C-alpha cells in the first residue's frame, strides 16, 4: 500500500510514550511534536493506530497545508481540493477548527468557511450538496491554523479515542481512559502483569484505571468495542482491511482472556461507584478479570500475592470529600496503607497538588508531568521498600527528610525561614512566583537564593582570597543541606551557579547545555526562564518594578527596547497597551527567546519588530520616533559582534544623546544599569530633564541591597 503521513494527537506529557507505541505498531518516520506525534505508514498502520492506540486522542490524515491569513483564503484553498475523492452528496460531514497565533480569530467562522468550500464545490459540479451532521458524521474534517499556516486533515478517528465504548452514558470519569493507560504504562504495569503480579486501586471510583489495566492484561484492543470511527463513511475506506484487523483483534482478546495474566482488584467506599464499576467491567467483557468491592481506605488490605504488585490511585479532590481541610490526612492515610500493606511493591499516585503528594509521607523516586485535560498533574512513583519509611503528619510527612544540621547551617536555615515567612505573603499578594529570598544576609554564607516556582536558582558569590577554600566549600555544603529542608523540595530542584565578575564575551557564557525552559509568573505576565544553562536565567528579578512602570506608561505608545535580552520589558509594554514595539539585541538566541515570551502572553510576535544587531551600531543610523524607550545596557562589553568596547561609565553620555534623539515630543526614556559605583554626568546632560527613580524601582525582595541597580526617567527639556 502507498505510504502516507499521519498525525496522532495526545495530551501533553504523553508524546514519548505515544511515539514508542506507534513504532511498536509498525509506524515509521516517527517524530514527537507538542501534543502529538507525526508518523508515516500505509492505511493499515492508521487503522491499527485507531484500533490499538491506548494513548492517542485522534488520528489525522493531512490532505493539504497552506497559508491562511483570513477565512476567505481558507475557503479558496478548500476549493482547490477534489472533495469527490472523499465523500458523496449523500454523505454527511462536519468541520472542527483550532486556531493558535492566527490572524483568523474566530474558529467557528473559519470552520464555516471550510464547510462552505466543500458544499459549494459539490453544488457547482452536481447541483446538490452533502449535509452537515455534528454528531458522528460520515466524514469529519480538522482544520488547524498555527501562525497563519493551515493544515486540513481528515479525522480518521471521528471521535476522541479515549471513548472506548464500555462507559455508561452520563457517568463522569475523573480520568480520561488514555491518561489512565499512560499512568499504567509509566508505572510498569505491562511488565508486572506479564510476571503474574497484582494491581490494586484502593480508590477506584468507576474503575477507569483498572479497566484500562484489564484491557492491557488481556491483550484487548482499546478500540474494539467502538462502533463509530471517522473512516467508516469515508469514500476511500478499505472495508476488507478493517474487517481483517478486527478479526485479528477479537482472536487476540480471546487468547488473552483465556490466559488471564495478573490479578486486578479495586475498592471504593461508595456503593454507587462499585456498582457502576461492575457495569463497566461487564460492558468491557472484563467482569471475570477484575474484582470490585466496597471497602473504605481505612479498611484497605492488599490482596495476598507472592509476586510483585502495583498500587495505583487517583485520590479524590476536595469536593468529593466534602472538606478540603481533610485532604492532607486522607493522603497521609493512603501513604500509611501503601507502606503497611504493599511492602515490596511499586506504587503510582497522580495528583494536581504537589503539597498533597508530599502529605503521602513517602519519598517518590520518580515524578512525571502529565495533563488531565488542562490540569497539570504529577505522577508520583514509589518504591515501597524498607528504606522508604512512611512518616505521619505529626512526624512531618511531605517535608524534606531532616538532616542533622551543623550550628552554622542551622543559623542559615533560621534566616531562610524568617525571610520566607515575610516574603511568601508579599509574593502571593503581588502575584509572582519568582523572587529573591536571600542575598548574602549572613556574611559567612555569601550566596543568593532565588525562588522560581518550585525550583531554586542558587548563586554562590566568589569568596575573597583571604577565606580558606575548604571553609568556603564546607559553607556551601551547609547551604545545600539547609535549602531542601526549609523549602520542602528535593535536591535536584536546586541549580547552583558561581557568580563572579563577568567580562566581555564571558558575560552570558553557557554554564550547561540542557535547554529546558520553565514558565514563571510575574503579575499579569508569564515568562520562560532557563535555570541551568546560563549564569542569568533570562529574567532580571531586580528590574521587576521597572518593568511594571513600563507597563503603566505604555498605553498607546510606540515602544523601543534596547539591549533587550529576552524581551521581558516588551511583554510588559504590550500588556500595557503599546501599539507598536521594537526589540533590539545582538543575540539571535535571546530574540528567539523574546518571541517565545511574547507568544506565551498571547501576542503574535509576527506583528512586532525584532532587530538582531549591536545596539550601539544601530543607534548610529536609527530613524523614527518612539514614545517610550527602555535602555538597559551592560556594564561592560567587548563582544565579537561589536566594533569597539563599551563601558557604561565612560560611554553613557554619548549613548544617552543618541537614544534621546529617537524620543517623540513628550516621550520618556527609562535608563538603567547595574554598575554599583555609577555616576551620571548631569553637567554633560544639562539639556535633559533627569529624575533619579532608583529607590522607587527597587522591589521588596531587593531592599536589603539598594545598590543592585540605578534607574532614571529622562525627557527632553
């Protein structure tokens, strides 16, 4: 058969598992992308993916890709395709549409124009038209527009593949079936099952996790019970091939049911949940494979087994318990039962609340991020062995294991606790999750501790020559002992850098090469930071108040960001209502990063101006007028992209004069730098109105270090 390209969609976090699954089904040219996997194969591979994929949401067959700047262009491109190859006037069809960073801003109207293109082509050639059917049409089309590039596909699945066909109508599942399958695969259930092991869910609800486990245990195709697929009414559907694949799947299930590998048991404290779970098992043909029983978590006892076992659970949320305050103790009880009843087993628990996960009172050896719809969750995996001792809440469950800290480390820990108590409330009030918690408050511990959500950027200041090197190493070790305890995090969430004076092209030298970007919040802005690769993270925390000032001043302005780094000031200007922005930096990497930050905040970087060049050279020839300019040059630079060296103290007058030339009448220039001993030459700048706003732009988390930066508001007289 002819090889074609396909795309399997999936929830975020499942892409690696889905890629492996598709390869095992025989797909080739498999490539992971965000929220899905691209692959190649013949029609049989696509049918197998629809029938056998436990992880995919939809299987799409792309027909065409093209530029789509408006709905009328979509319509014109649809007319270029021969729709008689895919459906007849007697068929029904429907169109789904998704838009991301698109000039087209109305998905329903875009879908309507695609529908019009199909209908008008048939009406022109036959005088008749196919009908639209929203539910289970003969052909479902998918139009996906990203950055004005459209892909038009046939949805071969027709409906989300997580709908297996065994669930009772109207019964809501807290987990989608393909997410449940991902949890089981991550936790190693296929291997445990093959070895004759046990699976137990003490909080089984309507049985989703156990039903998926049963399908795996019996080698049952997850799509075997479905009566509707998007290809069944497609004109190019190969009925004979599909029937052959179905017969093979039925035969494999028959063999799997006869072999009956592993033991699968579910408990729940609610009679209604147990009743529904049994009905689902009967519908799936698994009622002789899975056992359900009404039993509360307090009454939980693990099934006896000589073989390895897996406990898996999706603990209930507050509304299902009736009282959110009960949740920590409920999770702690789960941990106690895991430790007491399942010694020697593995366990996997999914939760959207990391703090509740820590309340389990056991150490998770692995943590994977998965998404339950739009909800970001953690899959916590545990080895239930003698070294993983359960802690009650009274003992401090959910907190870092306490070490015997040295007197000096305890002193550092106490200062950290004091700062955290003060700063945590302030950060919550300000809507920020990245801030400086400690900055060499104790001279003996010369480090800076910056919180970025649930991770720490730890910077060690280079010790003076008179400090014994071994003593400095010992103090850093004490800092690293205290941080996990006070901040309740695992050591691999702490990223250590050594901060010393950087000169020339060492200023932004790479420290590592992981390339992992983390999303953080700053008021109404979101930014991507990199905690591993560079000395600086991509976001200067001490300029937070300056950026907020830019947002306040930006409404209706033309904004210029010089020495822009990762474009954080540009994001603030856009959120403040700037009508046009220009972002200038010498680094392509940082400009690409700036574009990602802009897109993260739901603006289209294609509509903004980015200039990759040396700012000093650009200022020589720049033209135009800007109402608001942010100028934050380095202290010193001799980068290879520059014609000469730059020293902010020596060269600031010339730099400011060239920049002020671009100010529109009544415009404002915000000039900032980080040279602690900097002195502005007021005499040489007498023709300008200059207001020192340094004190006003020092955020609360940097008040202990008021010389962290200098800042002025500058206007023409």
